[in-house]
C-alpha cells in the first residue's frame, strides 16, 4: 500500500501544483488513498520531495534521479559537443576547444557499466566500451544528451 501511495504522490505532483501537505492529503483522497499528516510528512521525507518556487508559486517536486542523465550536466557543456561517432567498441566525441575534459568528467559520472574507460584531450574524447553494441548504444545516448 505504501509503495502504491508513494507512486501516486509522484504522479500527483507531476500533474498538478501541490504546495502543502494538506493539499497533498486532499489530492490523495481524491485518488482513493487515505493519509494522515504524519503519513504525508513521512512520504515526503522518504521520497525526498523538494519544495521549490515555480513562477512565484511554491510546489513539491521530485528530485532528479541518477537515471535522469541530462539533469546532471550543464546544458552549455553538452552543447559544446560537435559530433559523436562510434568505431567498433570506441566512441569518439569532438567538442569545442578546451571543453573535452569537462564533458568527459560528466560522462564518467554516468557510472555506465558499459564504459571501460575514457581519455580526454583538449577537444577530443575517446571512450572504450565493453563491446561494439555497447559502443553504438553509448554513441546514441551521448548524442541524444547533446541534441545530435
């Protein structure tokens, strides 16, 4: 019941502005869940919900997750990627001059198990993937993050 309620909370805060625990409790009731203030408070803490201001209005939001790759990176860094290519199990990334190390550090922080290692120069990154297939997937993943 708890996990279903918490899933519903995430669904609710994604779809509507919820600024208080009382509003969250009422939204849960509309969806057929009963919750006390203590339950709502505990769920908020366990889900690590954040209270932020969006257009001058407070609301609960879910924190960014590890799988939310794009949220980890500064848009300016990813926009510095000129192209991404794969050859066998190697992925080559060209960046604007001087930014390869920063982009490479961001890619390394993905903790992607398909990456055996990476090396960055001034404007070029070489990533060695575990297999040809992993290299192609990685090329596509990085390309998507870079908007390429």
